[in-house]
C-alpha cells in the first residue's frame, strides 16, 4: 500500500474511474445517474409496482414515513446544490440512495410478512457514547467480545433486511472489496470485516440521518437542517431494525452492545427508545479527536469531490464536535441510569483495569470467559493496521512543519 502523504490523498483508480464515467455520460455510452428524489424513488420501488405504498407504510407511523420523504428531498437538494461531486461521487451517491430506499421498502415488506418481530423484547442494551476517534470502536469491540453480550455485524449493519438464502455476509464482503480498491487506506483508519462486529451507522443511514452523508459530501445545508430536526423518527426506525436483527439472530436475550458517534448528538431520542440502557462514555483530548476526525472525513470526501476544502472540513468538524459535546453534556445531566466513563489514554495504558472498572460501574460481572475473549480481541487488533492511522497523522504533521 502506498503511503498516505496528505489528508486528501486518493487512489489513482478514483481518477481513472471518474474520468471514464464522465466520458461515458458525455458520449451517451451510459445514462447519467439521476439524483432527483422522485427518480430515485421510482427506480428503487420499481419491483413493487403500484403496491410500493404498502411496504413504505408497514410497521411505521405516518410521521416516520413523512420524515423519510422530507429527508430524501432535502438531502438530494443539498447534494446537487453544494456537494460538487465528481462523476464517481455522483455515481456513488446515486447508488447509495437507491440502496437505502430499496432496503427501507424491503424492511417494510419483511414487517408485513412477520409483524411479530417488531414486538421482540430486548435485553437492556449497553450503549457506547462518544466522538468518533475517541476510542469508541475499541471499547465497543472489547465489550462485544464478552459471550454474555450480543453485537451487530458489518454485513447486517449495511444490509439490514434478513435474506434467505443467507447471503448478507457475501454482500458485505463484496462491499468491502470494492471499498478497499477505491480507498486503500480505509482499514488503517477503521478496520472492518463482513462478519465482524461493527457500529450501527448503516441503520441511521437507512433513515437518512445526516451522520453518514456529512462525512462523504459537502452538504452543510442538509446537516444544519437535520441537526435542527427532531430525530425521533430516525430512532424509531433504528429500534425497529434492532428488534428485527435480534429476532432473526436469536440473541434478543443478550444485551446488545451498540455504538455510533452520532449517538452523542441524539441521546434523548436514543434513550427514549432504550430507557433501560447502560451507558459507556468514551473521552479523549478534544484536539486529538479533531485531528483524527478531520483526517477521516478528508479521506472520505476526497474520493467523491475534486476540490475539497481542507480548511472548511476542519472548521466544520470543530463546530460539529462542539455541538455534540454540548448535546451530550445536556443529555447526561438528566441521566440517572448506570454509566461509566473511559479515558482514551487510560484505556491504552491498561485496558484490563479500565474494563474491570467499567463493568463495576455498570453493575455487570466480568467473568474469566469474557476476559479471555477480550484478550483474543486485543491480540487480533495488534497489527500494523492498528497504528496505521496514527502513523498517517504523524506524517501529515511533519509535512506541515516542513
């Protein structure tokens, strides 16, 4: 793998693919993928014909249906007006949004056929809260390694509709193979595998929460609009998907360990769905979080836009992190349930002691079996990928100093 020498570095395959697509659309070899909300909906809903309204409504409140439609209209408007996508970015945006609509309808069709899954009783979850790049992934995967807990797999986070035969692991693997071709540094930033524990970001993306999209595209008007909007419909959909996944995987009796950095921004709506949750709050020095977050966002945006503004990314994510800090602080002031706080540096120095303290604060027994599983998880993570992003940040800092 070539070194990542700048936050906006990208693979040569991106340039070649984008140039080919632009030429193909110009010469009429391929159709230009639309980003109009009605055309996206019609394409995704085509298999349902005149019956698409039925899976759109199934299991959902009318206000949840309206919320998704409003989000789709506002997001596509922002993409077309602000994102400045290159041809590859336009193709990726089209593909993502069509897939989201297909999955939303697929979930509705599943709930029509099996409405009982929506009544699945869940064990009280364990929710990891904190900024991206603050150690949430490590905490999440350590807690998820405990056999007494359950967790979401990458393939189920991004392909939430249960399927027969079970091909979601294969689909997730294909997704990651393509992703690694386009973005060869992705595993150094956030290691992933199709059947591995993963955050539930895909479930928020399925409800068109801004968190997934604002890390890929310059869409400030959509972020501002979505931040000001009540996220309750998003988290009702999230809870429906969790119940579906738990029923299908037959692990609803085990506490689900969940984490998405966006949770810190939307805690009241999340906790309304899971009032019996236990919380683990991951913390790290704010400037370290900012530097790492800017690197991650720049890595994503550079693929789909040819003129990314690194200064704007830093300014925007300084604002975002401050917003999440304030919202998280306000929500936790009203929280009386079990909670543990973890410091990034302390976790790096002695993770076993920090995990033991976390279990004690949450009122959970830390068994020998759980500790052995966590040690295996840490051993699996002790690779070059684990320090790859830190090495990239050090290289960026050195280049800036020179």
